[in-house]
């Protein structure tokens, strides 16, 4: 499966040397590496004042470490938090 990871444009050399590592995302789940199937630059606030770059990775479809975010939310979040997340997406 081809997936995409968006990161600070200053980091690709470090990532190539050390691999992808979990970032400090404020939203749960924490300590994960985020991937996207679409490959379209996400609408992320430019709070850090830098550009994003897209990395393409290939991961086996059946890798047990891959979890769809919506599935994780349904299993781990309270219903009130899910309603709040749904409102933010609209």
C-alpha cells in the first residue's frame, strides 16, 4: 500500500538517516507516525512558519501496526469526544 507522510521540509535528510519517528501531535493517539492515503497536502496551520514536504512510503496492506484513525477513535474515545471531532471536521 502506498501511503504519504507530511513533515517539515527541513527534516527529510534526518528521516532518511534515522527513519520516521513519532512526533508531538496534540491530538490522540500520541506517539504515532501519521500517514495519509490521498497524498494531498493537509490543511495544517503554519504555526511553525515552515513548509511541508510529502514523503511516499510503501507498507504491506496487512501490517498490523497500521490502524485507521476513525476506527481507533471509535474504540478509544468517549462518545462526547467523537461528536466534538465530527463538528470540527465540518
